[in-house]
């Protein structure tokens, strides 16, 4: 006897009405906008007075089991009420997520999303644009070209000389750079794999993704050369770089790539790009290298300053005090040298970029370098042929990914066009100005030390002194070696971690009001040995005001006093 047939399976080709409705055949009657409206209404209902730093309802690990019990089983049949499902998923599974547009959120380098970019991205998601070739993506391929042309223009590189491709994140931009360097220094690697003499240079303050990317590409830690920073301003020491690289070259190393900073994660430090380009060329001449080490600037944050120009920096147009303009001018001068690098990264999902994650572009100042990454070189071009046969523009021929979301190119282009140059300038000036206000407010507070006063960026790193520690002790820790300084630094770290855990648990994670900042346990190595942790106040919302910063400073002082009073005497 055959098994009973469920009504849902009764006839081949019979689509249940609930399933049929999930795939509208015409934009004209698509329920997509209405479902988005349902989700937005549900979000507004949990935050009726306006957006909070986090979507309410997050219970943390204690509640994870319950949420998983609700969602981790595949239902037998289709949902009878899709609108309710979208509402529930929105509030259940976005609970606890940080909302970057909320000015109280000063959490990290995410981006407050520009709604025009989000709308354009959503449409591309619904159409499901595969950014593989124009044969699949049609004109969406041109969005990538247009963004690359705009970025080349901002950097002062002839538009027909540079080109860029979107990739999966800042980490992806670094992988591209290292891979291009490998192809330059060891062209035989395409046949025989990575030789053991291939090295990569990174900087002490680089984002950890630089080392991770080297690892993923087969360059072991012993072949990653780290160059120190100058303590005063944390810019990478070019002289030390020259010395260290020469030592390795003398031993027969090949230097595939030199990765430098175009805006570090916390201090937004931009290295002396021109000096590193000079060093690269000097090493080529001195050692008669058959290749040129690939110089990459990690400007995934620092690119934002490229939107400034002489007009904005010379008049009162930005509407911020002269000291802020001076800081913007200097950072702009530094990052403008990015045109001297072989490649550089841009993240639209960070800082002022205004796009949903992930939305990164790696720019090659000379598009011939991108050509080095063409797939199939080891197979005489036969590795991938489909795109070329059916398309005239075929980025998949040299992208790391095969399928890529077209939405990121569309979103970035929409962000650029909806903001215009002046829009980005205004947001950047506002963030830097608000940060200067915060640093000014914190400067005189007892027990509070701003660790990155040298930074031209918009994140503020703060250390707190435990009760009883003499005034000035934290400042001294930054320069003084020795055992006592090391003990004091460890004490500070323990205290700071405990303070953060307390403020997080009792206020920030539960939308208790006021600024929501975050914490890094590994911010700054001090001469006595330990690495200092820091609280980070990292605004990215265009809605930030000076008043938010004054309130954030006052709140920190109040919370510290409260915490100190709660400690055993
Ligand atoms: C300077 C810098 N480079 C690279 C990255 C990695 O970017 P992603 O997280 O988008 O891969 C980050 C992340 O914060 C960063 O700050």
C-alpha cells in the first residue's frame, strides 16, 4: 500500500496559494512595500518615542533558548499570515541590534544608513541582482563603474586610469591588495602556489584583518613583517620600516605587499603615504627588484576625508570652529596622498558612508593591476568562460567572489548622489566637531583621561583611574617604563573592565538612557609592557549634536562616581 498523500502534495505543480503569494509576478501588485511597512510599523511600536540605541526586547543569553525554540524548526507548511511572520521576525530577531542612526549610539565604526541607499538596495535585493557580468546584471554593472569613477575623481586620479570593484568588506579589500602583491612578486605562484619567501608588511596599529587576510592567503605569521608606530602620533615609523624591510630583503625575502594605514580603526591615523611610496620605489632601485611591492592604503575609514576640498576648507561653509577646520584640513592633506598608492579601500558601511553592510570597494590606482587577478591564468583562460561569451562587461573575470550582490554598488551610488559632496562634508565636520566638544568636556574631569588627543578623527578613547590613584598617573603610564607603571596599568585595566561591565549591564544594554559607548581591551601598548584598554565613544550618526556630547561627558562622570561609591571601601 502506498503512503497517504498529504493534501499539500496532492498534485505535481500545484502551488499552494500561500506559496504563490510569496512570488508576485508583477511589480505592480507586489506585496513587498506593504510587508516592509508591516516591519517598520512593528519596529515603531516597540520604540514609539523614537529610535533607541538598541532595538528593545533583547534578553541576552538567558533568552536565546526561547527564541531558538520558536524559530529553529522548519514548519510543516507555509505561513498562513506572512505579514504577522514579518512583524514577529522583525521584533524578535532584531531585538538588541544597535541602531546606528540614533545619536546616543556611540558604539563603533558602523554606518547610519541613508534611507535612499537602503531603498535602492532593497529593490536590488528583491530583483536579486548578481553582479557577475552585464549579461546578468545589465546596467547594474555600470553602478560599479560610476562609483569607481567618483572615487578616482575624489582622489585626483584620472578616471580612465583607475578602477575599483565591490567586495565583501574591508577585509576583502585587504585580500585583494595582498593577492595583487603576490601576483607581482611571485608571478609563478599562479602555477606552483605560494613560495615560502613571499612576505607582507603590516603596521603595529593595523586592523587585525590585515594579519587575518595574510593568513587566509597562505602567508604564515612568520612572514608577516610588523612595523612599529611613532608613539607621539601613532603614525607608522617609515625609517623603521626601511630598516626592517632591508633586513628581510638582505636575507632573500620577496616583499609582495606593504599595507599602511589610511585611517586606523580608533585613532583614524593616516600614515605618511608619500614617504612609503618613496620607500617602495627606493627599495626597488636599491635591490634591483624585478617587481614593485604593492603599496596598499587601508583607507576604509579615512576615505571620508577625500570628500573635503579647498572650497569647504577655506571658507566658513562647514559652520564649525577654526580648530575643527584645521584638523579636517590636515587629515585631508594626509589622505589626499592616497593617489600615490597602488590600491586603497573604501567602506560605505562605515562612518559617513551611509550604506548597509557590506559595501566595500577596493580601488586600483592603475587598473592594469586589477588585470593581474584575472581568473584562469593558470589554465590559459579556460577556468571561466561563460561571462565572456554572453557579456561585454565581465567583472567576475577578476573578482574574488563569483556571485556578488549588485545591491551594494547600487546603494553606494545612491548614497553618493543623494548626499552630494557637500552632504558628506557636513556630516564629517559635524562628527569631528562633536568629538572635539566631548574631548574638551572630558579634559578637566577628575579620574578621566582622553588617550587619543592626537587623533584627527571622530572616536575618543578614554581611560578611567580607579579611586585613590593619584591625578596624572594614567597620563604618566603612557610614557613611563618599569614595574610600578606596569602594575598601575594592569590595575587601571581591571577597574575599567569592571566599570564597563557594570554600566553596560545596568544601563546601556537595557536602553537605560544616555550615550551607549563601547570598550576595547587592547587599545594601546604602553612602555611598561601591558596594553591599555579604553572606553570608546564613537559617534557615527549625522544626527549627533554638541549637546549629546556634553551630556555624554556629564553622564560618564556621574556613573563613575556611582560605581566608585558601590565599591568596597
Ligand atoms: C581600518 C579597518 N580596516 C579594515 C577593517 C575590516 O573591515 P570589515 O569589518 O568590513 O571587514 C576594519 C574594521 O573595522 C577597520 O577598522
